[in-house]
C-alpha cells in the first residue's frame, strides 16, 4: 500500500493502528522517494487466523473411514 504524505498526515492514527493490527507495512512516497512504516515487532501470523464456523475439526483419519451410505442419494447428488 503506497500513499502520499498528505494522505498520511490526515489519517495518521488510523494508518498506524492498521499497521499494528495487521503487521502489513505502509509505504509513503515523497518527491519520488519511498519510505516504509512498519512494526518493529513482527506480528504472529497464527494469531491473525480467523475462526471459521462449519469447519471439520478432529482426527482426519475419522473422515477417511466415515460411512456416507446413509447420506448419499444417487439421483439427487449426480
């Protein structure tokens, strides 16, 4: 993300908060030169994962041996 210094000045606190929350650096361009605002402490990517509902959790071996015969309707599913 690259922006002008003028835009940064008018949205400074919001942009800094976004860098802190996301860990994604921001580039500012001034007179053809670019500088980068970034967090000194890297953000842990695993902490940014979002929980997804309707996701299967548990032992993957149970899925391999699951009996689908009661749920399968050939006319409906093909």
